[in-house]
C-alpha cells in the first residue's frame, strides 16, 4: 500500500474525523434554521359564543321574546423579525460554518500527520528488525566458528563464552526490535480501522522534503499564512463579535401582527388588524451582553495563545529537522555499503584464524551499532520532516515525496 491509499482508509474509518464532519453537517442545518423568513409559525385562533339578550330588548316595550345571537371570531397572528435579526442570524451561522470547516481541516491534517508518522515508524522498526536478525545470525555463526576452533585447540574456550554472550545480547535486541515492529504495525492497523491481526506490507521507506527556507522568521511567516488554526482563531473572534451583536439586537422586541374576522353582536361583521409589541421591562439582556463580551475577549486571547503555540512548534520542529539533517549527512552512502562488507569479512577472518574472536565480536558490535543508528536516524529524520510540514501548515501531498525500496 502507498500513502495515498492509506490516507483514504484512515479518513474513511477515523471516528474523530467523522465527528468533525457531523458537526459541520449540524451547523449546515442551523444555517437552514437561520434562513427562515419568520421567527415562528403563524398562530390561528378563534372563538364561538352564544349571546342572549334580555326581555327588555325584545320588541316594543319589551313585550317580545329575548333576542339571541351567535358571536364568532377567527384571528391569525404572525411574529416578524425586527431590526435585522434574521440577517444577523445568517451571519452568525455563516461564521459558525467557517469555524467548523477550519476545525475539520485541522483534524484532517493532524490525522494525516499521525498516519504518515505511523507508516514511517513501522517501516523503520521493520528495517531495524531485519538488520538485527541478520546481525543475530552472524553472531550465531561466530559462536559456531569459535566453538569449532576451541575444539581444535586453536582458540581458548573463553572465546566460546564471549561469542555466546554476544549472541544472547543480540537475541535480546532482536526481541525488542520485533516487539517495537509488531506494536507499530498494530497501532497502524487500528488507525486504519483494520484488525490488528491483518497482514499488510508497505514499500515506503523514506520521505523527501521540498526545499524550504532555513531561517525561523521566514518559516513563521509561512506558518501564519498556511496554518488552519490561525484562520480558525480569526473566525472565532469574528463569530464571537457577531453573537454579541445578535444578543444586543434581542433588546429590540419582535412585532406580532395579526388580522381577524369577527361576527359580533347581532350579526355585525367586523374585519380588523392588530399589532402586538412586547415591552422590555424586567429583562434587559445585560447579563447576556456581558457574557458575550467575555466570550469575545476569550477568543482574542485564544488567538494569541495559538500564535505562541505555532511559533513554539516551529522553533522545535526546525531545530529537530536541522539537527537530524546534519546527522544524516554524516552517513556517506558508500560507508553504509562498506558496513555490510565488513560484517561479512569478520566471519571470514574468524574462519581462517586471521582475527581473535574477542576482537571480531568487538568490531561486530561497533559496526552493528553504526548500522542500527543509521536506520534510527533515517526514521527520526523522516518523522522530523512530517512534523515540520505539519507545523508550517503546508500540504503533505505537495511537499513530501515518497521514497520506495
């Protein structure tokens, strides 16, 4: 599998990313709510009454029967927005959507950083295990050769014990490398939403980073332009400001308009209209305004914290990247190839008695540590490149190139 396929698997199955997507979907629903033309549905009411007069109202001199009449009324009322409340609600919903879209991008980048690091860590541990296994097999061969030489009387028996001790040491190192490789593979499979027992292979061994400025001030400018956290902080301040404006508008009550048709008295028909206006008397919304002002100030301070955090991350990632870059440059490619040849020559030297076992084992340990340190440095350097791209807010796809076996 390559990084592109792995990324798709992770984003499709990662619950953290899905939660952020669902939050965005929720806010999209709130945008629809804010777009409603009226704050509530119309209210339809009515009544039916029976009116009966007195005998004094019946005919001449009140000699007739008491008159009766039916009273009916149908009234329809509708609350309407006043003072641009609907437009302000739409602005708030738009800002909420922008903030959540930024948070979704932050989650995507963090997940991509984790998956890239997991892939490179697993590949590095796997190479470490394979190299350690080769060294362990070499130690076994040296132990067998030293035993044969001891039996022939051309080498002291202590050489056998020394060779056995080195074999046991490398066996322990091999077990540790195997555990690290298995753990890294399990974490990677869980991150991909696969079973930890599933078999998977990668041909990615390294990453190549696009050329970037080396000075921290230039990198900080790049990060402040590209990091989604910066835009989210700015949008959070704007969102808090819009909500404050929305709360202030609550002091302006909405109007309720209505119309009615009435049959009153003795079949007297009346058509009329009405307007209702709530009175802001006891509830002044001062508490809500105070709370919204505090939330906006918090958003402003959070933006400063985010900027400081970004600067700290850049200083750390640049320092780590440059240090590991210098370390990798110390390993000449021809030197790494010579290490393998030297390890093979050790076995031949023991076999033909050109070197003492103790000297051979000591040389083997030095050469083995050099090779394992190179593998570890390459893995750490790849991880440093991923962290640098993440801290700068740059695209992983555009600035990191896969290097395959």
